[in-house]
C-alpha cells in the first residue's frame, strides 16, 4: 500500500467525511464510527481507489452503512442523543441545534439525499450513484424532505431568513 498517499488522502478527506456522517446520524460517536469503518474499507482497496475517487467511495460507504443501520434500528427504541458542542455543522450552537432537530425529522433516505445534495453539494446524478438509486428517486426524496422540513421545521426557514 502507498502509505504516504493514503495518509495524505485521509488528512484531506477525514473532516468533510465526518461532517457528512454527523449530518446523517446526528450523533458524533456514530459519525466517527461510520468514518472509521469507511476509512478501513478504503485502506483495504487503496491500490484500486488511489487513482480514482476514494472520497466518493468513502462517502458511498458512509451513506449505505448509515441507511442499513437505520433500517435495523427502525423498530427499536433509541435514546435521545446528547447535544454535542462541535463545529461540524456551524460555529453557532443555535444554528447547529436547529439543523440537527430539523434533520432528525426526516427518514434515513430523505436525510441522506438532503445531506448529499445540499450540504455536500453533489449533483442529482452523483447523489443517485452514491445511494444506488435512480435520479427520479433522488428528486422525489429531496422534494419530500424539503416539504417535511417546511411543514415541521419552520425554525429552519427562520434561520435562513425565509418567512414561508
């Protein structure tokens, strides 16, 4: 393995991956676990990935592992996550709390689409590739997520300066 190349890639990719994982999970510890699992999977395939896009591969692993875990926990009771004071979403604690609460209202699939499209700024096509779904599914999940946020999280709209 190209240890220096992998280390350099990890140095640049780890924080953005952690931000995405945190937005997906709403739980810093689970986000760290997802990133660690993704980094291990990239390391195991580094020879094939190093000349391509290892960050895209890692992001795909994050999202798919998160959705799989969410499906397993769907009917289980989950403890309320502690509010973690980090600057992963924003340097403003109030902003971070509003975003966390709003994202918590979404299904795992809606949340994944919203994070990839609006926080990671991926195209609809790239989001569909990461999630392994059609572009139409991305569009419908995005529309459903935004509608759910408009109806159930007006504080998010207030935060970004919209009145309706």
